[in-house]
């Protein structure tokens, strides 16, 4: 793999470009915003705009709802021989790409499982994907060349390859990432609506619990909408669990005086076990270095 | 303040003892578990058991449901001239202490807003409360001596004094700490029940979102039960919010093809604003040092 085009100079696209550059790959960065394109190209020591000859691979690093039209456009312009994406919803991207008439033998869906609540090329860093899962969702229509190119990309980024079906992937990330994002937003929203003296009591617990709620609304609205069915399916049992907790808490609140005030031990036990399981997952890469200073254009 | 008795050698009691020792106060540690008492006393360079003369202050550092009986017992034995506690529910502690016949003029309710998901005296550290809010809930029955002693304790621990009513406190921590704990437990429980390949996709987001779910079931069952009414009141609008999100997601999932797949922008915006407000709260003290090695008793 000698030349890769990255379409979309955000956090993920730029971080991929930085890793590819470190492996000696020639990187071309394309973004509809000229400033983002320039910054992203500079950060991965690449080139702005499409290469003169088709690249070995194009990485479509745009929000899920934009993948199909962007893929269609660049396939028709012959940007690369093979294509992959990084969107966190795979069924809806595949449906839209099929409907748009994309050449699907030259495309394999991908999802590197790393990120940051900070968006854009300045938040990018080399090594973001080191040791992290990178899901690929090939099917029987996927061509060997596209799969090989995607595998080379995963390897160049030092990620851990995971092959899954699209629906299986979508259900998994709904549970581990998308539904938690909705819940974190609801928690943060509730604290945000509270009086100032309540906000001042916030500690490390609520900070950690709501960190992901800092993500961009535009991107996350697209992600949740693109995986709406699986996110709804993951959210429903959470709501049932919380409603059950509410009923138990009301029973305790209404219990006669002297009753030992204990509640929700079953949920807390299961939560502790789930937490322990979550901590067995492959550890993330080393902590991020301080962010690059963002120059002012004012 | 020259002598303080700490009843309960857990994370909070021991951390308080360490700060008091650093201020030159003579610390006596009492715990029903002899090993915990010995470790806690050693960690705050204090003494095991009650002092020969009444202490200036006794800090009842036990779970909320145990405060009233423990306070009653030690008041009857003359452990100290004044008493405070550290429980994160103040109405139920006050009700139980009243019912138990405690001397309430010698007691002021307190709640230092710092902690860790790791329990016990080995997780304790000096400076845990530095710069953190420490709520006191005096009322018109509170004696001047008890209030003065509690104020000296807050100052010795370098905390930021916040005076609130008991009900106001309970509502505030239900929003910022107790309801988020229930939600984090539900999230962790859902991931814990998923197949192993789902767990392996977990990243930093779900780790942070579920960190507090690692807390001890016994302690948290007591906390949630002791503040059941306020936690239920905080949980109810969260459930409404999530149910509303579920309805919106289903509408998006059922929308005709070609509809831009965007969802929940209002919730995500409010979540982002709430998150920004949470981050304006007084920063926590410096990050915790690595935990003290726990010797094996096996």
C-alpha cells in the first residue's frame, strides 16, 4: 500500500493519516472545508486533494449518513481502487450505498473503535488505534483486493482486527457505545437543568459518567439516527431496569420506620459484575498527550 | 481541636484521620472489625480504640443506615463532646437519630463530597477532601460547640464549606451522585449480560460511564435506601427523557429511506450544555497517587 486518500479530515481521518504516514504511505487528504483539509494534511504530513493517479485505498472518514453519497461520488471520479469507511453504524451505510449504486465489491465496511470527545484534526494523534479493536464487515460480495487493502490499513494503524456481521456489529456498539451516549446525555442534561448550588456539588463520579456527553451534536445525531433500530433495542431494557429501580426505591421510601434502608442490591451486584467484565476488555492505548494548541484565526 | 475520635475506619474515616494527624490532632480510630481498626489507626498514625477522656469531636464515618445507632451508642458512652457524620443522606439520618433519642444539640450532620470506587483504609489518602465541597446541615437545634467543631474539621481537611438544609442536600446529591450511580449500574449490568465479543469492543467511553458502578453493593444499597425518596424523584425524569429518546429512535428507524438519519439533537444539545456546566464545578483535588499495596492475609 503506497498511496491512501483520506476523505474527511476530522479526528478519525487525520489520526489514520498520521499512522499511515508513519508507515511510509503517501497520504492525500480531502475535506469539503478548505481549512480542515489544510490542517489535516499538515498534521499527517500529507498532500491536499486527490492524487493524480487512483490511490490504493480511499478511507471515507465522514459521519455515517454521509458515507454513501461521498463513496458514490468518489467512486465515479475514480479516486481509488478500493474503499473503506469508519462509520459506527454498518447496516444503514450498506443499505444506503446499495441504494446509491456504489460498487460494493470494491468496498469493505470498517469501524475503528477509538475516539475522543474532542472533534477535528487538532484532536487527532498517531497511535490512537494501537491495540484497539477495528471491526471489518466484509460479506460474500466483497472483493479480495478491497479486503486486503482494509487489512493493510488495520495493520498500519496497529489495531486489533475483529470481523463481524453488520447487524451483529450494530447491536454490539448500540450496547457498548450508542445507548450509553444517550444515557450520559440524559444525566448531563438533568444536572445542567439544576440550580447552581447543585452543580457545585458535582464530583469525579458525575464527571466521568457524563464525559461522552461532550461529543458533537451533529455527529452523534447522525450516528444515533443511523443505528436507530439497534439503539432503541438497547435502550428499552435499560429503561425497564431503571423503572424497576424506581419502583423499588418508592417501596423503600414508603416502608415503615425501622426497616433497614437497603435498596437495589440485585442491580448493584449485577452492575459490579458488569463493570468487572468491562475492565477485562483489551486496554486502550496509552493516555492521550495534551492536545495540540489550536491557533486563533481571529 | 486536640483529640478526635473517628468511628469507622473505611475510606472516608481513614482519609479524615490522615488529614487531622497532619494538622497535629491526636486521632483515635474505632472500628468493629479489629483488622480494619488496626490498619486505619496505623495509616493515620493514630491510636486504636476510644480515648481515656472524651474527645473534642467524634466523626461517625459509617454507612447512613448505621449512623443513628452508632451515634446513640457512643453518646451514651461519652466518647466525645461533639459529633458529626459523613453520610450522603441527611434527612433519614436525622429522622433515625431523633427516633433513637440522640442528643442532637451535640451533633451536626456532614457530608464531605469526595470518595473513590475503592473502599477501605488502604484506599484512603491525605488530601482527599482538598478543595472539595463539604456540606454541613446545622439547624436551629444545633449547639454552637458542635458547629464549631465541625467547622474546624472541614478546615483541617482543606475542604470548601457548604451549608445546606437536609432536604436540599438530599435532592442535590440524588441528582449529582445517587441517580447517576443507579444509571451506571444499569449500563454496566447490560454490558455484563452481553456476549464476550460485545464486551471486547468496550472502549474508554463505557469505562468512564460505568466507573462508579464498581462501588460496594452493601454501602451503596444503604446509601440509595437512605435517600430513596429523593433518588426516585431524580430517576423519574431521567426515565421520561430516555423513553422520549426511545420513541424518537423508533420513529427514525421506521422513517422512509432517504430521510436524513438524524436523531435526538435536542437531548444531545442539552447534554452538551449540562456537561459544560458540570465542568465548571470546583475542580477535584490532584489525581490520586497509586493505591497502597494491600498485604495478603492468606
